[in-house]
C-alpha cells in the first residue's frame, strides 16, 4: 500500500484539506484508491492470520496482529482431580500452535480415559476444527526454530505439560506425588515425604534405602534444576560410632551426605544431606538413605526427604 494523495494533486505527498467556503478553499477530492487500498490491506492482514473477514466483528485486525506476532506461551497446565487435568490462560493467554497464536480458553480439560497405569505422558494442545483441544501422548517433543516445543513428527501439536499416572491410571498431585507439571508459566512445586519413623540399618559405609514408605514421586523438565534434601534425627546404639544419611535418587545415593558422631550409646544428632542438579527429564523418586560406620552397631533414622521442582 502507498499513500494516495488528493485527486488532481501534483505533489504525491499533498495533504488532505477540508472545504472552507468563507475562505474560498475547495475541499480535497478523495480518489477511489484512498478508500479501497487501506481496506484491502487490512483484509490481507486478517487473511494472513488465518481468520475470516466479518463485517460484524470489529476486532479482527487486533486478533490478526496477535496471531502474527511473537509466539505466545500464555498457558498453564495443571491438576484438577484424579480424573481431570486442565489448561488455563496465563501471562497474556495466547498459545502458539502450528504457526500462529490462539487464545487459550478457560476450562479446557482432559480426562484420564484410556491412560495406562504408572505411565509417562506428554500433554499437547492442538486446534480441532477451530477448537483448542488437549491430547496426552507417550510421544516426546522437539523444539522448533522459534523455541516452541512441538510433538515429534507433528507440528500441529504444541507441548504444554507432562503427567505420570498412578498405579491406578489416575492423575495425582499430593505431598508425596508430583504427577503433573506445566511446561509454560512454571512455578515452584514442593513435595515432602513421610518420615522414616525410626527405620534402622547396619549397612557399613554403603548407603541403603531406609523404607519405601518415605519415597517421593516427582516429575522434572530436562532444563530445570531439582533441589532435594533429607533431614532429621540420627541415633546410634553403640559408643564411638557414626551414623549418616544421604539423598537417594531412584535408589542411588547422590549429593552431599550428612551424619552425626555417636560418642555415647543412644546419643542422637541432626543429619542433613542435599543434592541440587539437572537430571534426566521424566519421573524420578527421592528416598532417604542411610549407613553406619564400622563397629558393629545399628543406626536409627527419623528423617524425611523434600524435593523442589518447577512446573
């Protein structure tokens, strides 16, 4: 489009003037292109955004500008209940899907129908006949050149979250089971396991899991750091003895251990272990672990684990 000067103007940049009869000024004559060209230009913007021109909708140009600008990540994927997860608008409420932005509707949900037990799924948003819809799939994702994660092999699906189902095939977010994470608009999430409640071990200098009842199940993204802790009371049953605890990630001792020296039989002390790092994407479990020093004694552990992730 170019500027259309008043009809008959020699200057291609001549301004338009109003008619002024007392001043003997003839008003500008409007050429047809001055009316037609801007309309066609705006209609082309609307069409380029994949929208349909509608004389009753005066927001189409605004919608088109949103759709054609930077990729939107304004969506938050979350747990509702054991059979339902949802996608809600966040941070502007626009989500980039298959080459353009779409408004994220309120109340967009997906049930657990057809899901397997103890299985990892990725959540994708896609447009189905103009309606945003959620899909749960075991297929992973690939990041596009603009940074938007898309279902591998299907650019019409944009990644919005991840779930790990329970042994009964349901969704769960509890103090000990973080089974739903959002990819966009991430926030801090915390899970704290049950106490080991006096669990014991005589394992010498080799960390072992104290009890499966203290496990914390959680999900994490590959580009985020998990923060884990195991803290609590350690007791030894003989004198001149050491008792230590460790973070267990998927049953393997990791990170910085913490322990106490038992000078007198029955003496207790505080132990604190931690591990902060990036780990493989997906489901993991945190478990408190313990060991003892040489001497033939037994350690008693009342500790619990905590994990912080983002999603």
